[in-house]
């Protein structure tokens, strides 16, 4: 019986083990090692604003894992991987032999290296434990400071406001969302936030966080101090790779994988945040620390582990956030300096479109508009589809140059839906979790 070892019970790991069960011809042995119980980080903002109960963040209960015939080592960390012997050693010394293995250990939050960053009242927001800590400390009227104005900070912004807190965002870069939108978009979002009572301070370097009578005092390189109740550091993430030292896996910024999600060692796969796989648009190796990539990586790796020959086209970089009912999204190579760009802005609404081209193909897009405008929601989907399909828009390029807001005719005429609809990851429709079969 083939022994599969899945390390990491997040989105990538869970999709892989389900896919193994769906694809295999005969029963294999699957062991899941995970430092945390399986849950989805992406839903933590909804747990924070109490839209969902804590029990709803979990993606598989012990009963479901037993039903899928998965042996578990939960609460245990993989500490070393001997790829020659095919053995993984856990933090308690347990040794697990495997025939093939998937590394899906994701990433962790990184705090800015300033004195006081590890002090009382200073939090990260990446794990369920960290989310619990934040939730326990925010009360109506609390003053919360978010350090770092990137994608993760923006995923929890609405939740913090929904808890009745006062919010200040502090960013060291000259603008907010520096890795998600361009300066024009950032200026519009910043204005929108101020209109909604959120204070924003950019170009602000925190030098120290002090305890001041039970409250936090933030000191800066320049400018006045901020006194607040809760500090959340959303200052970046790092891939969880340290434990792989000496494993012989080829690592760049993440574990380098091929189109089958295979690492430089043939029977070791990697998926999700920890993997550096193919970018759909550029074809270059990239880490996309987002849910859709983790899901797709996991399924392709799982299918290959089950004995199928599944190849992956690559993942689409995408970031979508909703900020006080303003939708903001970027797709593909939105920051490509070599691309031809068409832009249109309506500051009063606000609304913004930026279309980026390589020849006749749309290779990147930025979009911003009120969530209440139906055409914002529609355009988000259509722009994503146009970038994802890579269809030629030769006949529509001139129209879009003069009318970047008028995406719909180009989407329909280019038959983008017809291109995308038949595309499936594994050549079949995906199954709902409850229908995962277990081979006997
Ligand atoms: C607050 C928040 C909001 C987000 N919102 C979005 C969103 O709106 N859209 C989006 O696309 N993405 C979002 N993301 C990102 C998304 O959640 C991640 O990209 C996704 O979780 C990656 O999945 P993964 O399986 O690669 O890693 P993870 O989900 O991080 O899972 C890794 C697993 O490995 C375990 N592990 C780590 N080290 C070890 C070890 N040594 N041994 C054993 N187990 C180990 C961990 O405990 C964890 O269970 C959000 C993330 C957060 C935190």
C-alpha cells in the first residue's frame, strides 16, 4: 500500500488529501501532520467580526478525517525531512516513513523588528490563535492601530470597524496597498478611508512600541506619537521553510516546483504559500500566497500523488478586497512597467480602471469602484476572465483605449466565457467535500 505523507493541514494540504482519495484506484495510506487543526485562514476576518462561530473556521473534523481514512498527527510539527531515506521526523522525535510526500506548510506572519513588537497588546493576525487574541482585546471604542497597509490588513479592516473600534492605519511606504494597487488607486482608497473615519498615516516608520499604563504608545521616526489600546502588525509573511534545512530540496523564495508541483526531489511535492510555481500570465516562477493558488496546487499535487499525470497551467495573481463598501482588485501583471497601460478615473465616485497590455492580450488589470455599482462587480469578474483566458482582444483594443470602463462588449465578443467554461483543473468537475469517496 502506497504511503502518502501530507505535511500541513491548511488549504493546500487538505485539497491534496481529498484529491488523493478522489483519484486513486486502490486504497493508499495517508498520514496528515499539521501543527494546527485543519482550518481556513481566509475566513478568519468573519470570525473576528463574529459573523461566523469559531467552529465554522475548521475545514475537517476528526470524524471526517477518520471517514477519509487519514491517520493524523495534529498539533505536531515536522522538524526534519530526510529525502534520501524517505523519512520525516516530527518535533517529538516520531519518524514517519513515506513513499511520497507533500510539503504544504504555508507561511507565518512577520513582525517589524522594532523594540516592543513582541510586547503585551501587540498582535499578528495570521493564525486562529492570533485571531482569538485580537478578538479578546477589541471592545467598542477601542483604538486599534494596524501597522502595515497591505492585503492582509485590508482583509480585517471592515471587521475591526464592525466591532465598534476606532482605527488608525500606519504604513512605512509612501502609500497604502503598495503591492496591490498603483499610486492613483491608493490615493482614491486612502481618501475613501478618511471619509469613513479611518485615520491613515503613510511614510511613517514606527521605531518603538511602549507600554503606557496598560495602553500602547507608538513612537515614530518623525511625527507625533500615537496612543492606542491594540496594535496589530500586518507587516508581511515568510514561507515556513526553516525546518527543511538539509533536506536537499531546491529552494529559492519558496520550494521550487515544476508543472506537476514536484520539487527537485521526485517523490516530494510542494503546494500553496510555501511553493514557488508557475505564474499563469508571465510563465515565471512566483509565490502567490492566496487561497485559489493553494487550492489548485493542492489538487494538482494530490492527483499526481494518486498516480495521475496532471499538469498545471499556472496560477493567476489576484487580490480582491472590499473596504467600507468600496471594491478594490488587481489581477495578473498589474504592475508590469513594460506593459502598455490604458487608464480612466472618476474621482468623484470614486471609480478607476487600469488595463495593462502585452500586444493584443490583457495581461493585468486594476479595478476600483463602489460595491453598490453593479458594473463594478461585473467588471471585476470580466477583467479577471480576460486576464485569465489570455484571449486576443485585437478587435477591441482601440475601443478599450478610449473607454477603459466599457469592458463588457469586449468580454462578450471575445467569447471569453466559452474559453474559460470548459477549463477544469483535473479534466473533470470538482466534487463537494461530502462526496469524497474512499477507495476500498
Ligand atoms: C486573515 C487572512 C485573510 C486572508 N484572506 C484571503 C483572501 O481573501 N483571499 C485569498 O486568496 N487569500 C487570503 N488569505 C491567504 C490564504 O489564507 C493563504 O494563502 C492560504 O491559507 C495558504 O494555504 P496553505 O495551505 O499554503 O497554507 P496555510 O493555510 O498557512 O496552512 C499551512 C499549514 O501548515 C501547518 N504547518 C506549518 N509548519 C508546519 C510544520 N513544520 N509541521 C507541520 N505543520 C506545519 C500550519 O499549522 C497550517 O496548518 C488570507 C489569509 C489570512 C491570514
